[in-house]
C-alpha cells in the first residue's frame, strides 16, 4: 500500500473502503487476538503485529474505532519494541546483518504507529461538517508527534540520517496543533510513563538535533529526548524573528516548511524569515550551568558529562579552524583504554625482549616441570588472601561437607596428587593464575582503518566490517605508526563523532591528544594489608611547545584529583599525586601529576633469578 500526501500535508497510507468486517478492530476482538499472540516466538509475533498495523492503516476506519484499537495494541507494541531494541541497543556502532534487519523492523513499526495516528488526524481535519472532535484529535496529534520523535531519536541513536520528509512531517504536525490550539494538550506517554504536552515533545526533538547527536553515546539519546523531557520546558519558541540585525536572544532557527533540522542562526541565508521559527536556549543554558555548580539540582537522568556536552553544544558555535586534506592511506588502530594499553605493552615487550636469550632464561620453567604434576600455574596465597578466597566460596556447601564428612575418612586419606584433588587445592588455598589471566585479559586485536582526510587536529577515518562494541563517541583510541626501524609508536586520540554511511561502513572523527604513549599500571595507595587493585593506564609525554606537562590517562574510577597513586612502567615505579583534571570522558580521565618518589627497576642477574626462583618455593616443599 503506497503512501500519499494528504490535504493536511501529512503522509498517510492511501485509504480504501473494504468489504471485510471492520468489527474485528473493536477492543473486544483485539483483546481476544492479543491473547493468541505467540509471545515465545518474537519473530512471528512481530510479523503479526506489523501486518495488522500496516493493513489497518490502509483501511477507512472510524477515527474513534481506530483510536480504541491503537490504545488496546499499545502495551503489546511497547513490549515488542523493547524486545527488538535489545538486539541493537548498547552494541557496536557497526551492526551485523541480523541486527541491521531487526533495527529496520523497529523503525518500520514506529513508522506504522505514526501513520495510524496521522490517519486519524487526516480524517478529523477533512471533516467539513463541523469542528473536529478535540477529545480524539488532541491525543492523536500528541501520539503522532511522539512516535515521529522516537523515529528521529532511533535514527540518531544508530548514527543514521533521518528518512526523507521526517522533519517536515514533524514541523507540519506542530503547525497543525498550533492552528487548532492543541499544542499544549497534555498526554500520558507510554514510555517513559509521564505526562507531556505536544509542544514539549516537539521541543525535545529540536533539542536532540541541536545537541550534536553524532557526538553522543547510545545511552544519551533516550535520556536527553524523553527521560529529561522537562528540559524542553526551558526552551522558548517564537514565530516573529527578524533577519537584520541578528539578535542574541534566538540563536537557533528552524524552517517549518523545509525538511531540515534546526541550525544556528548565523548560517541563515534565506531572506524570507516568515517560514522560520526562532529557538531560545538561554534559560536552559543557565539551568545546566547551575546543575554543574550544584550537584543536588542535577536531574538524575543526566550525567555530568552529558550536561557539559550540552553546554558546549548549545553555548558555542563551533567552526572548522583548519582545512582538511584528502588522503587515501591505511592505518591500524585500537579502541578503548584497556585495548590500547594491552597492545602498546605487547609491542614494548617485544622490543625489550628481541635480544638473544641466555642459557638460564628457562631455568625457572624447567625447575617447575620436573615436579610431580605442574605447579607453574599455581599461586600460594597469604593468610589474608586465603581468608578472602575462603569466604568467596559457597559457604553453605562448605558447612554441609564439614557436617556430613566421616571422621574416619579424615584419618585415612588416600594418597592423591595435590594437582588432581580439588579438595586439597581448596584446603591449601591454591588457585590457578592461568585461569584468572584468561578471565581478566583479552586477546585484543588491531583494527584496520582507512584515512579519508587529515587535519592538524586529527583524522577522519573510515571503518568497515564488524567492529568492537567499544567504538563509541568520547572513547580512547590508539593510532599505530612505525618509524624507519619498524618500531611501534602509538599516538592517542579521542573519538569525537560517528556517522553511519551504510550498514557496515562508519565515518569517525578523531581528535589527537598526545603522541608516543607509554603503558603503565596504576593503583591507589592504601595503608591496609590488602593489595590495591591495579588498572591499565597510559602515560602521555609532556608537550613543551604548548606548555603541557606529562599527564596520566586513567579509568574514570576510582581516580580523582588529590589522590595518591602509584604507577609502574617496564623500567621504573613512581609514587605521584594527581594534581589537576585536564580532560574527562565517560570511560577515562586525564590528570596532571606531581611526582613524590620514583625507583628504577634493577636488572636481575641470571644466578639471582635462579636463587629467587628456588626461594619462591620455600613454602611449597612442606605441602608436597
């Protein structure tokens, strides 16, 4: 069934008079139909709901009957959409073919819901017998605006360009609501469960478009557009704007007769200002600044990082300072702080260990393999660690074994190797370090990327194929270069924006922040006997030409300004105090620091390594 543009300016399915029994769309019949849905089979359930919606949108139904039908279907529709959303939400920015198909189905369902409510609006407004029934028209306009706004948010969330005429539909709907004095009509939204006016729903979509959506993370879109819907109340709209002189009050404008999102007023070139509406965000900026200064006033739906992003996006008109040079070159990258640290460390160890190996380099391993079984994957825990390990076990099971065990069996135990007995390993608190390593360390791989263009501040990269989940805006990225000798040099950058060109092709904007990073292991200094938790971090060198000292790039938690931490590299350890927070993202923090003390790692001789390896087993002989 094809789409047509009606006299109201809204796109709807071409209606037709059907001879079929339309009573099947009554609430009673729909409830019976919903009871037979195969909820265990999501695919079949989605097919039936989509087929019913698209079929009903092509029929000439009474507006009141269609509204009741949609209200009955709405709860099941929301549950289905939530199930579908799990397949592509919080995943990699590059979707696989299955995720792409599911995302397309989700968009189609949202579009059919919007078409259904637009069909009601079209029928009521074309009724020339009298004034339209506002008790039906008001909710229909609000829900049509709601599902069109969700469709725009869905596209932005997947870094897609919204479909053709979607913004024009939104603007047309808003003008119809204003003309019929329904823009302040209050409606109860299905998700989130709250009340909102059509005007606020429209303004929340404008706010999302102004917030540089290509720089947001997937979790930010819904929070900004709907969870924090009250922010839109602070935005003012006006139809009377003057081109000259430019006013600071309404910095943004939107063309109500065009298929475009709002934009900064300085970009306005059309002399006809009658089609433009001014957008004032000054009150919103004042409120956001207050939230930064007073954490108690910050809405729980918005993170501090998102608030900072909004202030930067709405308060500044960003312009390109440098020209971009086209480039057709390839490079290798890593995504995420942990992956970058691991790959740099791996390359560093290769560089350090590429010399000839001595005859005693494997003495430690040979001594272990001569023992009964193999203890090279076993670590002996001290008393405190043993207690932690003991209580981490299933306490109930431990007590039960203690009560039900035979007292004679304790006196006459069979001779079993400690390597073959889980009971003996638990009794002496022996744990496998190899298994723990497999759990805590991933085999990170370099990702191939193509350079689209270069600027003094960074790169525009093209990424193809399946990509890791970590590819998100405001994420750390490592860029690999090699010098004349083949030595690896890693430069560090931040993903600033993402744009999807096709299902498996992403454009990413990279801002370089430091060259030649060094991997370090950081931990907070603690006074207790328990060992401190270590984290993968990066030491970024000083940049004297811009007056920037050396900095540490750490995970967001638990590092804060004023904390005393220790970090170690391949050659030395150092105690430092974090002085100033230079940069903060959703998964990283960048600090300047003041060194308190440092110590170089001494190189051990071959004989000392052998003696140390023997001393390490001084407490094992009794166990054996």
